[in-house]
């Protein structure tokens, strides 16, 4: 082997070590983010979980060069399982003698859903999503059909707080110098 080949091989091995370390740290960040997203949703005093599906639909996933690496699902993080399937507008008003939070409640949904449980939405998201950029990408998604509606109407999903937290942590993990 020539000196040039030895140096080139050393750089290839060094790059692999860097990629492995970045992937490890990125996976830890994604795991942390799903727990943070649960916490941010749960701590909001104005939120109300009728079925538990929004909470159980949160997923944080890591992709590298547009390929799936690993995902963490709130529905697999020790939460109570949803009591009912997602509510849907075509059903009309729902009345719960005991909802996800243990209270009697009723709600008339405005969004049409696929009437499944939140974890199924999260699994589908991970199986179909692909980032549009290369490199390492961490995605946090609230995957129920009505998550955007809840955030726009009530600002109680915890998404913005989780996003701000992710920015702070990512900046600490991977400092960018100008």
C-alpha cells in the first residue's frame, strides 16, 4: 500500500467513526425529544385528552441520507393506551361517560379522521416519510389527522415548546461556529 492509500483509508475510517458518533448522539436526541413532547403536552393546563390518541401519536425519528434509522413512539413509552378510536366529524357529537382523563365529557369534532388509534398513525408516518435533504435529520411528528387543528385552535399540543427545546439541545450538541 502506498502512503497516499494509507492516508486515504485512515480518512475513510475516521469519517465512519464521526458518522457513527453523530448517529449515536442523534438517536439519543430523538429519544429525548419524544419524552419531552409527551411532557410538554401533558403539562399544558388547557389541554384535554378525550381519547388519548393525540398523545399516543407522537413520534420522533432519525433519518440519515433520507433513509430511516430509528424511531421512538410515545404510544410505546408507557402511556395509557387510548380508550377509544379517533373521533371523526361524520360521527357527530361524542359523549364519554369516562374519557381518557377519567372525566365525563362530550365533543363534536370538526375533522374527518381514519378512526384508528394514535400509534397506528405514528407507524404509518414512519413507514411513509422521507426527508427531502441528505445528512442526519430528526423529525418530531404529531401524527393524528387533527393535531394541526388542535395546535391552531388551542395551542395545546406542546409542539412549539418541544421544537424550541430541540433547537436548544441540538445547538449544544452540535455547535455551529460562524
